[in-house]
C-alpha cells in the first residue's frame, strides 16, 4: 500500500497505471529453483486517486485492484528464499 501512497503524493509523476508484482522461489521435481511471478495487481491512476490513505484499510488493497492474479500452484513446490 505504501507504493500507491507514494505515487499518489507525487503529483509530478506521469503515469496511467501502477503495477505490483510479487515473486517467489519455486522448486521443480528435479530440485531446480527459479524465481517466478506468483502475484500481480494493477491499479489505474483513477483508482489510486480515489484512495483516502488516512482511512484506508490495507486489507482492501487486493479488492480495489483494477486487475489481479494469483498464479495457481504448478508442479513446482514453493520454497522460502
């Protein structure tokens, strides 16, 4: 949420969308690990401008995204890095 707040507060930035991606180390059946995108969220400028950051509940950050995706588990097993 802090990312959206920083973008909103800097009026000089020219942007149409804010994209947030989350990655996680995934290990395949052969124990090869690679960093893979597991979370994606996009927030339009209009959405960011609507947020009242003084009262916003961070638990709603996923709900207000204009586009969002959580990658389904694959044959890889997530492992902490």
